C-alpha cells in the first residue's frame, strides 16, 4: 500500500503545471489536447509488451526498475520546448507509468493469494491519495514560484529513494507464475454484446477521469480566473473523493449491490458535471469536482468484476478488452474537450462529459455479475490502469 501511495506523487505534481507549460509553449486548447495525447498513446503502445516482460523478470523487479525509469521520465514534459517534444515526453512517461503500475497490480494480487487478505481496492485507494498529495505539492510549489521543470524533478528525486526502499521489502515471487501470460493476446478477440455494454459504461467513466486530470486546472484558470496556486486544487479535490469512494466502495457494494451502487454514483457524477457547467466561482466548481470524483470512483472496479463474471470466455480475455476500452476513454476524452474549447469555450468543453456520463448511468444494469468472482483478481491483469 505504501508503494501504491508513492508511485503517483511525482506525476500528480505535474498536473497543476499543465497551464504553465501551455502558456510557455503558446498552445491553444486544441494544440494542448493533441500534445496531451502522448500519455495515453505511450501507455497503449506499451500494453502488448509490458505483460510478457513483467512475467519474465517478476513484479518486484518490474516495480524497482520501473520506478527508476518513471522517476526520470516524469519530469521530461516540463522541459519540452515545443508541442512535438511535449507529445514525445508524455509518451515516455506513459510507457514507464504503465510498466510500474502493472508490476504493482501483479504484486498486490500475489500478496492477496499468499495471505488470503483482500487489499487490491484499498491499495488503489492509496494510489488515489498519492496522486492527490502530488497535485497538492505541485500546487504549493507553483504558489512559491518554483519553475515546473525543477519542481517536478525535486518531487521525483525525494520520492524515488523512499519508493525503492519500500519496494525492496516486497516478497520475491517466481516470475513465470505471477504475470498474466496471455492477457494481451486474447484482448483482441471479438467481445460479446454483454461485454460491449460493460465497456460502453466504463468508457464514460475513464473519459471523465482523463478529462479531470488534463483539464481541471485549465478550467479553473480560463472559466473562473483562478490563480496559479489555486488551479491545482480542482484535481486534488477530485482525487481525494475518488480515494474516499474507493475506500468505501466495498461497503456500499455489500449493502446495496453492484448495480445500485453504480446507479447512485453515476447520478452523482452527472450532478457534479452539471454543477461545473453553471459554477459562478471557484468554491462551487471545487464542489462539482468533489461530486464527480465520488461519482466515478467505483465505476471501473465494478466494471472489472462484471467483465470477469461473464462466462463466455476466460476472465482474463474479457478484462483485457475492458482495459483497452478504458484506455481509449483516456485517449479520446481530453482531445474532444480541447477541440470544443478551442472553437467555443472551456465550459462547453467540459459539457461534453454530461452525455457520456448519462450513457454510463443508463448502462449500470450491465454490471450485474453472472457468477462468483474467481480467486484470481482480474484487476491485476490490467496494465497501466489503476
């Protein structure tokens, strides 16, 4: 859980600095949207190779080596001198992030099976807390006037030795026995109609998560005139409520069931997006970010369980398709918002989230499980998605 918490801190410190980089490069919303595609593209291109490599070297070694590479790559976007270099730098960051996150998921799954405990969802909650802390640190360093390049590098340099020390305490696992050997090969098989419904549900959830990461700070700056030390609070509040929802998600599911829990949270997500559209000031907008975060927090874990419960194919095959669609949500959402903001304004760009969240809300009935969950945690087989 400590390593899950430490992993996203440096990346979280990058998010409040996106407006600074946009201004330094003279990019409009459309140009920035294209440049920001580098992160999900890097993650998507890494998917076919990350699983077999983690299976060969083992998750502990993947975490150790991945953390070192990720700590170097995460500060590169702030040094980009033009949009092309920004795209390439984000590709490198996305590739290293997906590699270390896959190692984390596989390691956590192995610990669950070895100890009989259930830690995956809680570990993901700590990941959400970590990215929230990182965004708060980034906002604070921005308020102090520290340039983005050195701020992110400083955060990464402080976190790396602690993360490596914590990672060395993880148990050494046999490489061949832990990694999902054929997840990527089966991910390209044609999905069933039931799986397509689950994928359509999760697309709206991950599109919203990607939009909050890329556009929350710019929304506060452009739509509400927030200062540089404040703009990062939007994502911080969002991430805090995502973490809160994940920590409480298992309790809600046990009490109300997966479908009812998804409907409650889906309605909250739609309401939060509506609040953003009419927010007259920063405090009201922060309330909207908080409600959206709570609304989307449990959507992806519930979708994973539903996809794994389908009996038409092995769970790993269905979950692999789901992970691919989830990444497409991250890939498609931010540029769509950027294109709309370029031709209209940022409020209308954020308004694009409302119809996709309504679709997700309508599809919550697809999350009913078909059979008991197997002893293998399918979330561990999703490279680069937390």
